[in-house]
C-alpha cells in the first residue's frame, strides 16, 4: 500500500519513519511548505498527491481545519482512502468527509484523533456494532494532564509546565486549545459520534485549566485529593450530554495515578460494562502508532468509524447533576447537586462581574 502524508511536523515525521519500517507499506510523497522542501520525496503542491496514481492512502497530519478540509475532500474525490489525526477537522467536517468516502467506496479513519496511542475510538467503533454504548470519556488531553500533575506533584508553575509540554511535542500549535479544554471537547465530540452516531455541536459545556492555581493545588493536596481535566459524554432518555471540566479525585482513584502525558479513556457498554484504557495520549510516536494502526485497518478493509446515520445534534447537559469544589476570589466553598449547565453558567456570570473563579466536579 502506497501512502502519502500531508504535513511533516511532530506527528507527520513519526508517521513517515514508522511507514518506512512497516511491512506492506511504502511512503510515496510528503506535502511540506516550500521552506521545508529538502528531500526528493517532498512536494509543495497538494495536486502532486491528489493526481498521483500510485498513492492509495493519504495521511493528514497538518492540523487545523483549512486547508485540511479542502485537501481531504480533494483526496477522497480522487478515490484515495484518508486517515487523519486531526480532531478539529473531524469535529467540524467528519460527517461530510465520511459521506464522500462512502460515495467513493474508500476508507476514512481517524482513531489517532482521540487518546493518542490508546485505541479507544477503534475499540468503540467495533464494540458499538454488537453492544450499546451508554457513556464514555476520561482524561483525554496529554498537555493539561502534564501541566496539572507537574504543578501538583512537582510544584512547577503553570507557565513552566506548559512550556515543557510544548517542548516535548504534546501541545497543539496554539496551546489555547489544550488549556481551554477545547481539545478535550473535540475528542468528546468524536467519542459521541462513534458511540452514539450523534455529533454534538451545540449546548456543549467546556471549562479548562486556565484558572487552576497553586492555591487550589495546595488545597486539594492537603485533603489527599488531586485535580484532572476530564471529558464526558453519554446517552440518556433526554438525549446526549457532552461536557469538559476539571474533576477532583481522591488519591485512591485510578485517575489520580494518571500523570504526565498519559490519558485514561473509558467507555461503558450495556453488555461489556466499564472498560478503561490507559496509555500515552500525545507525542510523536504514540500518535504515529495510532495512525499506523488505522493504516493496517485500511489494509484489512475497514471503511469507516461512523455510520451513515451520524447526525449533528444539540447536547443537553441540564439533567446531569454533580457536586463541585468552588474557588471564588480566594475563598473555597462547595456546592451540592447542581446541573452541569447551571454550574458552567454560574461561573460565566461570576466572571462577567469580575470574579476570579475555579471550579471542579467532585468525583465521589
Ligand atoms: N495536544 C494534544 C494533547 C495532542 O495534549 O493531548 C494529542 O491529541
């Protein structure tokens, strides 16, 4: 199978190296920027890949929505299978790209877009064919987990920990997507699309770690607890819920042992029960290994991760009740049994009035 790659950054390079060593796979061309074009296998125009009769599959590792969407559409229309690690692209245009792939009878896989090396999307796409998935989620962002655990366990300061995560290749090109929770939210959207054939695009609640501080780290540590950023989605009678927020966990909880760039992704099937998977959620080779897993699946004939029924929907977080730790203008308090929607709205209102707010769900 001949594979061309779009992008030669952290993940693209890893994918190229792994393909060169893999049996049954051959790297054809790599799309790079003109300033990066130093090798004979590199090209600077997408047309050279779209029109390349020898390329069977295109792997996209450029990131961003545009021009990734236009490039993906062109490759699929040209009858090439498409594998991507791009969460932003899939959360925005996954349904449209899936339809194009179906029309052309080629593969469209994106298991590298959630959980890094962890095969959570792959497993759910297989499990959902024979079981009903009820809910899923977890610690899904390596950068924020690296920052949180370095601040809590090693006393590092926020900026120092973020800069280290960037150097290690965990963070997005613009790390705002990581620390704001947006990257986790996009992964939750993908989990929902594969689990429930529903891509939630409205009424989502998203709180990141930008307001986490040494004061909160000390407070929870003194109480033998720890903070992690987690994403959640699930199916209830009221519809699909999907949200991201910091969570306080007791030191004895599995999540408390998840440190550095490690992710902990889980799903619960009606028949399988709870299944938890941990592994490296970010970085060159962990993510490249997930792309290669999808390439192997293309060879085996796997076509898709979401069915033709997948639709964009409005999420409903108003029926999910949690208890929260609050830190408002230097004062700690807690609130019991409030809906996710109300908690996120309350924090927004307080911030609009000028308060400094951190909140985290209590996981009991
Ligand atoms: N920036 C992402 C993370 C990369 O830190 O998890 C992997 O999706």
